[in-house]
């Protein structure tokens, strides 16, 4: 069903921008880097044992030269050597030398030249092959010496040059840095550029006298450059064995912040452009975070220092990931909170010290780092940084995305993100079910055993299984791999249904694929099964933060549970969302839950995430057709008393989403009345904004106000119009002076003149203002009106007169926005129908626009009348739809389905609302 997608996107843009931002912010990490990674793998017949590298950058000319010695061992008899070297790297075959090493009886090493016949790149691969004159025997060791030359880039690939403004002189300063993740070491020197080849590096790097070079390991000594007078040559400590992509250095004039000497190891140094800034607090925070991670793993990284570089401007959004160095934007470093620091520091253990076997495993690495960073933030500040919402923001977006018929509609990047979020929630589930200590100890032995090595997902699951079985937190015939893979390998989530037998105190529990969008005709859905922890809570146990008394639903479709409480006591499954799955109950159990939540005791006994979950699940299940709307509405009754923003947050999304969905019917007015009854007490109690209030309170007030305004709550409309008058009277008032939440009510409830004023402002939108403001204004102009007249006026401008004030992107945005409400799409269909010939002439050749136009005009109807309108339109212009033929046909199929839904559900909703509203008028 396409309907909801459009609506949801619209809703999100309007309301949930902050949530989305939170998700995105957490995600400046790796996944995008691993897409399209080249599979130029090397044969494992010759392996490196160590490298010796010298690099000489020429900053002015943006080039570098260097020399590498690679100590190699032959695993098989072989006459050629293959190694990675990027096309940008220049190697001269005649200067490459290979010497076989033998030890004589005095244990002295002697070298014997081996002739290299020729060298060259494999076609279209970054692999360089050297052909030898003689066969070299298995177990031989050789020293390969290669001089090379390359370029310094302005983009963050390989060795790059960046700029910033000197905070004292205001001059432009240059720095050099490397970004070798995931496979750009081959741009810097010829090497075995795969994570699995972990060997030590001995490195020297040249730099101009007035710069400093920071490398993976500390400086050993500095010599004047033998040839260049204004250059120095720095020698660094030999590194521990490490992957090529964790190699890195920075050549810079940033100053080291002077801190009192700290005796604990490693030393954490901060480098910055801000001489006068006080990094004491940041420094302490870094130590605290470091200490927390170290204690968690009981492992100190084998590097004596970590350099943290606050670079003002970086040409990459992703973390650079050098072992022993963190490169961050200074704004990022100075930010409040610990999450980003924890995640970056964690990569010194997970990612650098232990490394995913291949990039396909990177998601597991990312998910684990992200989960642990969250764990550390909770340890350090109790989760204040997440506003109490971890992991609800990502959980809700997963519930939403994965219950579509076609999740993430072919957007690969989004797919990788959801996969990684889901894996993060699997870690959270394992932490709760195996218990914090088993989880931690399992990770401890996992990191201990994979230091200086690579790992696969299976290595991790085995470590957790072994620990859990040892600790008795997992039955011996189960294993974590089966559990984890049932969640990770299936791109979906399960729904649990509980049917109690109140006489026998038992229940039957079923699992099936969770689908929200209709129709539920996903192929092979009956084969999908998960390992699900069934944690049953009763009125007595719901308060306890104890998650260990659950049973595993072991990949079977149905289980029975016994020993449930008396028939007058509810049960709750999946308290605090310990696993990412919704739960449905029989009506009697829902009913007991609804009643309990309406008591003050009940609200305080049921924990916050669980209250949010009950609401979220009830609504979504009703929407999915799994539960009666009457029951779902009953579950909202307690919101009249609810004051916690975490519980409110899914409700706002729902009011928005659902309100738009039913806005074609008469029921919508009653729904608005109902939401006003729920929201007004909250809004009134919140009162005016006070200075020191928490961000979440401000946010909640803003949302409450937005919805109240939209439902026509009189005090809000009055306020909005007053503020809008200012604009009417003084047309030069910048748009951003009008509070955003007032714009929509004025366009909706206000006059045509008020609306036209907005339109005029849009066409004269100042170039100096951010485009996002113009987009916002356009969306409000299109999405808010409840009169067709306004929409028709706009359609006249953009569809008939080729008004140059609207670009093609504007038109796409308008078409998209019109799908957000029945006034919009109904007007659009009527307009297109009326002006068919002209519109067809103008747009049919632009397939992109044409398809969107037909899709928007027909796709959103959800009633029988809607079906008839679209069918008439289709019949009238049969054969004239061109590329959009299948689109309108799909619309017709969907509408049929939706109309059935409306027929079934709208009467139930209407009846519930009528009963409620008449009761509440009587009692007032
Ligand atoms: C040579 O080195 C090996 C291993 O390092 C050692 O076992 C052996 O005793 C040494 N031989 C001599 C002659 O020093
Ligand atoms: C800023 O410029 C001064 C004077 O040239 C120089 O000494 C200092 O190292 C520069 N600082 C940075 C952070 O580039
Ligand atoms: C931490 O590691 C040390 C060895 O480095 C070991 O002796 C100690 O028992 C470990 N502590 C715990 C709690 O596992
Ligand atoms: C891990 O589980 C423990 C309880 O066993 C809980 O206190 C902790 O918050 C969990 N960590 C995360 C990040 O959810
Ligand atoms: C949690 O519940 C289990 C089973 O009911 C019990 O054995 C355990 O002692 C409880 N743990 C805590 C911390 O209450
Ligand atoms: C799950 O457990 C049941 C009962 O113990 C057993 O019969 C079944 O084979 C198990 N299924 C799987 C997939 O492990
Ligand atoms: C674009 O907007 C400006 C300002 O309102 C107006 O003067 C102009 O006529 C508009 N262009 C068209 C083609 O309508």
C-alpha cells in the first residue's frame, strides 16, 4: 500500500524532524564506505611479516614519494608476487628489488638478489604483479623493496590536504592527513591491503620544520632531513601488528593542549587550533570514557598514547579510524554528551585492535560499537544524553520500515542502516536475556581472543554462547548463533500473539511475520520464524527490573505457557521492548491493561517504555487489521493523564498519521475533537515556556500545540492569527519571525487573502534565506488548506501556466505534499480530470513528472466513492496514460483493498468516538 508512505514522510517532515536528526546524528559512521568496495583480493600464497616505510610529502606540489621494504614469507612455491597498488601510485619496475634472506650458521642474515622480469597491473584492478625469474620455494623469506610516488588529494582518499583558519593570525593553514579506510592504503604505498594481514610497521615521515607529525605510535627521534634544509625526518616506534587501513598520520601546526602530566597509560593528548580553549573538562571526559571502556573489556589497548585532533574542517563526514589517533571536527569534540566520543574511542578496540574479517561483516562491528557506546553513556550519565529515548527512536523507525510490504524500497544505503540498527537491537536483546554479566564476559573473552586478529559474526556468537552456557543463562542445546541469525538474516520482524485460557491459567503464543501495510501477501511469509524471548510480566512482577525469567520461543510457530496469574490479572509480554517485536493479546487482556493504565497506581507501576509500547502496539495492530480499533482507542484513554514525553512521542506520530489517513471521512472531525480532549489538559498544564525547562518539555509543548492548532483548538487559532496579522500589516517582516507552528493553522483556517500572502512571499523568497525555509513554506501552502479553492489556484499556476517561479522540483514537492490529505489529492484528481488535454500535452513526455502526477492524483483514495472517482477517470481516458498506465492500475487495486479496510473500520471508530464524545459532553 503506497498511501501510508506518503503520509508518513509528510508527517515526519512536519513533526518529527528532531527524531530523524537524532537518528542520523548517531550514524556518522562506516556503512556508506563499505558499499561498492572492490573485491580485488590477493592470493594468500605470499604473506607480509612486517613493513618498513618512509614517506616524504611535498606539501606545495601536492605529491609524495616514499620507499617501502616488505618482509615476505612464501606459503607455496611461487614465481610471482601480487600486492595492492592503486592506479594513482607510480612504481618503477626497474627500481624494485627482491632479495632472498637466508640465515647462515652464525645466525647472520644474508641476502641474495632475485631477478624481477617484469611488473604490471592487472586490468581494471588495483593489483600489481611482479613476475620473477626463478621459482621461490615454500617457507622462503624475502625482502621486497619498492620506491613509489603519488599524489596528495583534496578529497579524503588516501593522503589528503585540508585547510583551516589560524585562530590567532586568521591566515589559511594547511594540514595533511590520511584516510585509508576501507581500502585506500594502496593509494599511499604498495601493500597487502586487506584487514586480515596484520603486521608491524616501522615508519619514518618527513615534514617541514614548523609542522608536527602525529602517527599511530609515539615519536622515537627526529633527524634533520639529509637533503632538504627546511625539512625534518621523524622516526616512530614500531607499531603493534595492525591492518593497513588503521595506518595513519597527520602533519599539522595544531598545538598540543598543555595538560598536567598524567601517569596512567595511555596518555591522551588533545591537539587544537584554539590555544586559549580550556580542554580540561573534555580531557577528563575522554579519560573517563576511556576508563569505562577499558574496565568493560578489562583490556588496555597496546598503544602508549591516543592523540585526539580537533580539526576545524574535515573533508569527510565519516570517522577516519586511525589506530591511536581520533580525528574529529572541533565542534564535535566540544559537544555535550559522551556518545560520539565513546563510539570513536571504542573503535580503538573494536575495529582497530580486533577487526571484521571483511567489509561484509562491518555492520556487526558498527552495531556492536553503537550498542556499547549506548551502554557506556548509560553507565556514565544514566542515559540523560538520549533524553531517555534509547533505543526507542531507532526501534520505532524499524517497526515502521520493516512492516512494509517492500521494506526500504531499493534504497541500499537505507537498507544497510536498518540492518545495522536491527543488529544493534539484537545486541540489546542478548544483553537483557543472557544478562549483563554474561554479555560482558562473553565480549571480554571475544576481544581477548581476537586481539591482533580479525573476526566474523560467528566468532562473536560462539564466544557469547560459550559464556552463556558456562554461566547457565542459556540451555546447553541452544546457541546464540541460531538466535542472532534468525533476526539478522531475515529482513523482517515477528509479531507475537497471545491467547489466554483464563480457566486453565495458560496461554497459546504464536509468532508470525509482522506486516502493517496491506495486503499481507508477502511470499514465503510462513517460512519466516524467529528465536524470541517470551518474558511474561504480571501485576506483581511488572515493576521489577528483572529480565531473566523468560523462555525462548525456539524458532517454532507456537508454544504454550502455563502458570499464568488469575483471570482478573493482566499479563504483559516483552516488557521494555527487550526484543524488537510487537505483541498482541486477547481482548480481555487488553481490556484489563486499559483499565489498569487509567489508575494512578497502574501508570506508576508499568514502566515508561512499556506504557509506550502498549500504546504503540495497540494502534499499529489495529491499523494492520490485527486488532479492533475500539480496543486501540481504549488503550489511548489513559493519555489524558499521561505526562511523560517518551509515552507521548509515538502518540503524536499516530495522531498525525491516522488523522491524515481518515481525513476523507466524516469521522475525522470527531477524531479531532477527541485529540483535543486528550491534548488540551497536557498543553494547559505545561503552561508557558520557562527558561530552565528540559528540552523534552519544550518539544512536547510544541507538538501538543501543533496538533491542537491543527484540530482547531480556539485559543491557538486566535494566537496564530494575531501573530500572522503582524505579517499582513508589515509585509517586509521576515518569514522566520512567525512561529512555525502558526503557519499551518493560518493557511488552514485563515482566509484566501492570508493564504495568497504566503504564496506571494514564496515567489519573492529572499535568496539570502536558507532554501529549507522556502521548502517549508511551500509545503505549508500546499499541505495545510482545507479548501479546494486554494489548491486549485496553485494548480492553475504550476500545471497550466508554466510559471517560472516554480521549478520541476517544486512541482514534484507539490504533488507529493498533495497526497498528504484528502482535500489535496481530491482537488488534484478533479483538476487533472478537468484540464486533461492540456496537462497531458504538457507533462506526458516528462515521465518522471507524469508518473508522479498520476500516482498522486489516484494513489491515496481509500473509500468506495474514491474508487468510483478513480475508476471513472480511468475509463474516460483508457489507453491515454502512457508510462503511468500501470500506476493507475495499481492505484485501483490498492483502493479496493483500502476501501474494504475503511468499510470495516470506520464504523467501529465512529461508534467509539460518538460514545466517548457524548459521555464527555454529559459529564462536563
Ligand atoms: C640461531 O637462532 C636460533 C633461533 O633464534 C637459536 O635457536 C639458535 O641457537 C641460534 N644459533 C646460533 C648458532 O646462535
Ligand atoms: C598560527 O600562526 C602562528 C604564527 O604563524 C603559528 O605560530 C601557529 O603555529 C599557527 N597555529 C596553528 C594552529 O596553525
Ligand atoms: C582482568 O585481567 C587481568 C589480567 O590482565 C586478570 O588478572 C583479572 O582477573 C581480570 N579481571 C577480571 C575481573 O576478569
Ligand atoms: C544491559 O542490560 C542491563 C540489565 O541486565 C541493563 O541495565 C542495561 O541498561 C543494558 N544495556 C543497554 C545499553 O541497554
Ligand atoms: C529475577 O528473577 C529470577 C526468576 O524469577 C530470580 O531467580 C532472580 O533472583 C531474580 N533476580 C533479581 C535480581 O531479582
Ligand atoms: C524447539 O523445541 C521443541 C520442544 O523442545 C522441539 O521439539 C523443536 O524441535 C525445537 N525446534 C527448533 C527449531 O529447535
Ligand atoms: C514570479 O513572482 C514574481 C513576484 O511575485 C512576479 O512578479 C512574477 O510575475 C512571477 N512570475 C510569473 C511568471 O508569474
